[in-house]
């Protein structure tokens, strides 16, 4: 279990680009995106004019899409140029965009959250951005506190999604041709003895769901039939999201939040806000890219 990359204020959305062998990380409160080369632990950083909630890859390795405050923007990495792509929500206080990812068909699903999230006013929404000459934005859920836990089965037929303060992860059947979802079921209920609350998530090559247990110092795995078969303890109080990466997609990278109230780092030298590289004996799948 090794820390890599820079320490973040609110680390999130680890994203492995297998074309470049680089790991993207976002620092929401630091208003930055980092790109790390794990073999050398060297980092490139692009500062942003707001808080990024999530990001996805595109067909061009030099460009990524970022959910920035209330809109979707395109960031050209080599130049740092940011281009608006689609407005998802009206500007103003009270909420911001948060967790999201592409489904295997190349649609960007992204949710929003109460800001600050402890207000619990349920202002968040869940959106789907369909690719095209002009991206098409549709709303799929409202009344959300903190949208999180977005992940898809490797075949694209199952979608997972969570609302962190509710402590629930849901499962849906997905039509890969249309992106339509149905058969909502509670997949995990963290009130049933699971640590912390559900935050960001990913899947492995066997279709098992890995989710960070924020305020629970753990990452857990649930099989497709909702059986929790692994709980991996981590030396940070607030892990935020796992992602598979590395040349063999066999390293689990886990981001975290800096905890200013915590004690100094222990003997392992790990502090909140760092990204951990774990060898957990599983492989992931390549990250889908936005199809636009």
C-alpha cells in the first residue's frame, strides 16, 4: 500500500488512461486536475476556474471532459485551454456537480449534490449526457443529497449508483442501445453493518462492485448478487473513490480527503488526502471514453 502523486485537499475521481499509462486525479477543493506517471511518481497539474466533480476520457488522449461546478467543459491538456460544452444546471450557490463516469456505450452520467452537502435539502439531480454533434442532456433523477457510486458492469447491462447520506447503493438494468434504465433495486444498505457511507466506485473484470467507504477507513467489494465478500482496510479515515490502473489494470488506486483534525501520519507515512496504490489480487477493465 503505497502513496503516489500529490496530497489533495479533497481527492476524487482516479481515472486510468491505458493509452498514456497515466493516472488522472482531481482535487475538488484545490480546483485542480493532476496527471501522474506512477513509474516515476512525476505529476503534471492543470488548475481550473472552479471545482471539478468528476471527469471522463475522450477519443483524443489530449482532451478530457470535466464536470466543473455547474457545467460540462472540455480541457485540452497540452494547452490548458478550457472550452464550455454543455450547461447542466443553473449557476448559483446550493449545489454543484459531483461523481460521474461514462457507460461502456460512451454516455457520460453525472450527478449533482447539495453544497454544502450537510444541508440535506435534496437539491441534487442525476443527468445523462449523450454524445453527438451537440451533446444532449437529459435528467433522470432528482431529490438527491450527494450523487455518488456510479459504475457499470463490464458488459454495460447493469448500472450502480449511490446517494451517500442515505447510505444506499442502487442497481439498475440498462439498455445499452438507448441508455434507458429500469428495475431499480437496493443493492447495498450501509445501515446494515457496513463501514462508513458509500462514496465513489468502480467494477473489476468479474463484474464485482468496489466502493470507497468514506468515514469508514475501508474499500469493500460486493459480488453481482450483492454479497460483500471483501473489506479492505485503508490507513485514511475518508477514502473517496477506487479505480483500477497500471499496465495490467491490477493496481487499485484509492483517493482520499485530507483530515485536518487527524493525528500526524503513522509509521506508514500515510496522510488523508493522499492517493493509495493497493495490490488486491484483482484486475479491472479499461475505462470507457465519451463517444462524442
